[in-house]
């Protein structure tokens, strides 16, 4: 693999939508997204792929080995970014997939699998829901949900587009994705490769804490029903409980609104959102139940919990994980088996086929930020591992029922 040339190609693509301050913005269907989609199509074509774009903006690169009834290895990541994001999130996985295919094509070994590379649209949070492009391909978007098509129409989408974009994926052998970790675990441990065991489940709850507004100067402390104090106790309780749970449980309150919001009035109501993530759905459900119980025990206020989002955890395929371990040991790369705390396109792909993910370190754990950085030697290792995995799957592919997996 020519990593000097790959770096030039990566940089050309990743800097699409770059601002003067070095941040990058490519949002769902915006001008910069379509620009990077056009560039990516040309880049894929240059690698020998047949390229097309679907109605939801996903860019596809396909190649057939010519073997009847051969299965397909899907690979890829996303082209969009958050607002004022960095270079590596998503784009490294797109480039890694194309370069793994390029190395695969150049290898003299007999080809037994097809390849389908996906460069998706709308993986980051947006009006149509995160992992939009991959969910649309997997048939996991329901356009008949009240109000959904009104939002979709604002982006020029029609009802029939959601039918045309769906891929049967009955030929899917597996989905593979290279991604930056977006956390500090590998960086702090000095480890080179993360073998992802699963993608955590996510639950969000809207919480309303109700008290009683009154004069901030004349109402003594013992007579107060301060909704914000109750909310603060809950937030501190969530934090404490997540630490006690352990097992990579995380709990966050990242948005909060206070009413009436006057400096001299005791808050009457607080609205906030609790988000919890973990690889165990049972643990998530238990945490949520404990959170409700905690809310009921807060004195002087009333708390109500309303479910907003529920995404089940996804397990990566253990057989692919074993292959990755073997490749890392062969190359002398240090590695760790670890869950992904962020959601990815693999969440949707897992509904159709086994998935495998490779992480490379994020410097200081920074992501979704212009300071996002992965040293190129780390990125190169990840590409080599992905390339080796594709070749390994192909070599064990044959035409058996499990294709070596």
C-alpha cells in the first residue's frame, strides 16, 4: 500500500468543506456533502469500482469476482461530518475501504467474494435521524411515521425514494468498518488497534421536574419546592449510579431548560434529557428503572420520565474478531478488545449481516472537533489490518455455507 499517495487522496477528500479555522462541515445533503460525494465517486472509479449514488445520497462502489452465487463483503463508513468537525471521523473508513479493495484487487490470489463499498450520508445526527443513509439502505427508516415525510421533503426526498434505496443484501457475507476510536482508551494505553466487540445500546429519556415558583428573597429554604435543586440532585445521582454500575456504563444530561428562568424567581419546572449507553440492554433497562425510582425519592418535587430514543446494542461477529486478533499478532500490533461507545453505520448493517469493526487511536480522545487527529502511522496500521482481513475472508471464502466465517 502506497501510504504517501493514500495520504494525499485522503487529505483531498477530508478537507472538503474546510473552514479557515481548520474545522470541517459536511452536513446532510448540503453543498459540501455533494462536493465530497462527487470527489469520492471519482476516487472509487480510479480504484476500479463501478460507482453510483442512490436517492438518499449514499455513494456505492461495487465489484464482482465473477463467481456464480459468490457472497459480498460490504465495507465503508460515512462522508458527512458534524458541524465544525474534524478530518478523520468517517472519511478514514471510506478511504480505508477503497484502499483495502485496491490491495485486494492487486493480490494474485483467486477472488472468491464480491466487494461493495458504502460511503454513507447522514451518519451524524440530523433531522432525519442519525445513521440515516445506512438505515435507509437496510429498510429501517419508516417514512410513514407521522411528520417524517414532511421533514424528508425539505431535502427533496419522495416516498418512493425510500423504496428504491433499499438493498436486499441477501448476498451479504459481512460488513467491515475502519474508524477512529473517538475516545482516549487506545491513546492512553499506547495500544495500536481496537478490535470492537460491539456497539453500545442507547436510551434517551425526557425528564420533567416540577416544583413551585415563588419569590427568591422572601421564601425561606425550608419552604421551598425548587425544581432546579431537585434536578441537580437527579443529575448528581445519575453520575454516581453510572460509576457504581461500572462495566462501561455512561450517563449524561447534556441539555436542560429552567422555567420561568428569572434570576429572582425559584424555578418551578426543569426539563432535561438523560442519555445512557451500554453494551448490555438488560443493564440499560435496570439503570432506567433505578433512575425512575431515584426521581420518585427526591423530596419536594415531582419527576416524570418520558422515553424518547431506544437503540439496542449490537454485537460484532466473534469469528471476525478472532481473525483480527490473528492478524494483529502476525503483524506485531498491540491491540485491545473493546466496545464502541458511539453509534456507527454498523448498527444498521448488523440487521442484515455479521459486522466487524477496527478502531485506531484518537489523539487525546478528541473527536467531533477541529483538533481531531490520528497519526498517519496509526491510520496506516488500521488500513493494513482491514486489507489483511479482506484477503483472509476471501482466502477462506470458497462457496461453503458460512464462507469461512
